[in-house]
């Protein structure tokens, strides 16, 4: 038994030797040299792009575009969309919360209290509170 175990371990060790004999290579053929990186850093300092990147938190300002319309033009377009009903239609179709109603179209306190009293007397208040069995 001892001979079988020794032979098994010897064969296992012999089969592992080629893996250990292979030289480990950590070279990256696509990498730049230290001198190239330092030259690129120096060029970025000279043309100001390094300071711009540090100041702007890493944004690439050349990709940012300003809108061509002014704030007044955008607000006028929004007003037209509200008046034509396009805004209400878009809100209904989107499933997102609707725009708040403009002031002046809400009920007064007296009207709300009258609606509440009517709902209590006709029984619809019980139905709205979840008592479906008594509706």
C-alpha cells in the first residue's frame, strides 16, 4: 500500500513539473513605455487639457452642446402645448404623474365639505374606504 501511494504521488508530481517549468510572462505588448506616458502628460499640461479635466471633474466638454433655443422660447412652446392639449395627452399616455392643476380650478373648502357630507349620506364613503362587503 505504501508503495502504491508513493508511486501515485511520484506520477502526480511528475505530471505537474511541466506546468511549473513554463516561464511566467507578464509583458503587455500593447502598453506604452513610461517615457511615452510622461511625454503625453507633459503635452496635456502644456496645452491646458489636464487642468481642464481636473477642473471639470473628468467631463469631456467638447462633447457637450448647448441648446439653440432660449429659455423664453422653451417656455412659450410649453405654453402652446398646454393650451392645445398636447401636454395633457402626453401625460395620459405616459403613465407618469400629471401636471398639477393651475391655481383657481380647485374646489373651495365649503364645496369639499358638501361633497364629503353627500358621500357619507349616500353610502359611497363606505365603499371608498375599502368596506366592499357593505356597498
